């Protein structure tokens, strides 16, 4: 497999000349989009069609940034406001009637966590899907592999790390569901004061492990004591 085939199959790949050639074509389109007369709405719409391919009523307020454009699928009446970034290493599929406020970022690109592996230049992509009638507030970040259901609102400044069920409202860093089916969740589910403390959770886990080890140690000591007693008794007799 070549690097483009590896990338499109969701495998780790390296950006070689063939990958850069695809990005070059996208950047030529973005150059036109980002430097067009901002009052030329018809011209912007035509460039957006060229960038995304299939689109119906899609509009983008420049500047707009992506890697390929051809990996982005948008439904009817898509709108992205200023300074939107869609890193489309993997597919980004967006449903009908979706809106993105300024500075929204959707990332599909990922890199190895371990520094040695990361320095190998290998990277990968994980698909992001967004349903119909979704509104992403300003400065929202959607991370690789996230799937967002229909009729969802993401509050401004949220960082979405996990799948979002339909008919939900998400806010915060990391993003958490605060409403389902237009019903607000109990305050204790939202208040960070009442959220689990990961450090305390680790301490509790260590306590359990210590207790288990101590029980094993006591059993071992008892066995050793019994062996010694048995040896001592046999010596006397």
C-alpha cells in the first residue's frame, strides 16, 4: 500500500510527496477562498462548491482552513463562520442544517503519544461524524473519532472528547451533557464540586491493592510459622 492508501484505510502513514500533492491542490483553492472580495457572496459559494465537491447551499465565511477539502462531506445548508479549521486527514461527515460559529475546530488527525514513535513522522486519522441540525458554538473543539448525534448544541468554548447522543446540549472542558431531550440534568451531575476526583479515585485503588497485598503477606507469614512449628515438633520427637 502506498501512503495515500494507508491514510484512507485509517492506518498509520507518512506524509510523502503524493500526500503533499493532494494538499497542494487544496491550498490553491483555499488561496482563492481566503483572499476573495468578502462581499462577493456568489464567488465564495462557487469556491466552496469546488472545495467540498457535493454541497447544496453551503457557505463559508473566510478565512477557512482544511487539509484536503475532498475528505469533508457537508449536507444541505451548511454554514461555517470565520476562522473555521477542519483537519480532514480522515473523513468529516456533517449532516443537514449544521452551523459553526467563529473559531470552530474539528480535528481528525492524530500522532503517537510516545515521543520516539511520534518522531518517526507517522500519523493517523480518525473519522468525525456530525448529525443533522447541529450547532457548534464559538471556539468549540471536536477531537478525533468523535460522533455527534442529531439536534445537538455544543456550547461556546467546549472541548468534545466523547460521543454525543442526539437531542443533547454539551458544555465545558471536557464537554459534558447538561441537557437531554431539552431536560436539564440534576445539578449534582453538572457541578464540578461533586464530580469524581481522579486523585482520590487513584488513592482508593491503591488502598485496595495495599490491603490485598497485606492479606497475601499475612497468609505467607502464617504458612512460614506453621512450617517452622512443624519442623520444631518433628525435631523434638
